[in-house]
C-alpha cells in the first residue's frame, strides 16, 4: 500500500465480471466520474450525502480490493493506479468461429487468472473461417486450436472416410 492506502495496480484483484481491457478502461472512467461527483458534492456542501451509483463491475472491484471512496486522496490514487493497470494489464487475444457467450468467457478468464496471471483479460475476435475451435495469441505465443488447423494434412484421410461412407472404395 502507498501513502494514500491504495494498493499498487500490480496487486489489484479483478472480479470475474471484468473480462476485457475495455472493462478495465470502464473501471478507470467510473472512478473518475465518481470522484468528480463526490468532489462536486463536497464543494456544494448542500447536506446531500447520497453516494453516486456504481456499476456492478466497479462495486465488485472496490469490494474485492477493500477500497473505500470516502477520501479524495484515495480516489485520486485509485484513478492513477487504474490508468496504469489499463496500460499494463496482460491481454490474451482469442478468436472464435462464433460469438462466445458471457458465461464461457468468464470461465476462460477464471482459468487464465489461475493458470497464467491473476490480472489477465481477453480480447475477443470473430473469424467464421475457423469453422470450430479457437485461435489464441499472447505476446510471445500463438496457438491454433481450430478445426481447420486440426484438419491440415488430413485431407486424404477425410476424403477416404467420406468415400467409404458413400460406398465408394
């Protein structure tokens, strides 16, 4: 923790509903919005102590990292650390043949955060030419788990099997 009581971005825990780099950007933007609203309310000093509305992602993030937004210094440091996180977060690019549903992406991100890095996020792409499977790219590796890749070099076997099914030998 630094002097303002906020962990450095490297120690932040990301909730399961923060899946992509865009979600991390939203956390930073929401921290800025909440800081602006709380600062404006303090300046007005109108006695209205209503807390700003928080998105489920931001609320889960604050809870998981035990952060309170009551202190302006904490909010300022949180914004700074979230901006750093946005720029430094490890991204795994995944391309699918069809659109992946949210629950599947959450399961993938849970696995990546346990197996690779606790702050991993994914960037999802779509390429129908993959037929089935996924194409995964990290900063230093490329993995092709598509049906197309699995069938490379197997054309003769596939033709032979299809002919056998039709009764041709």
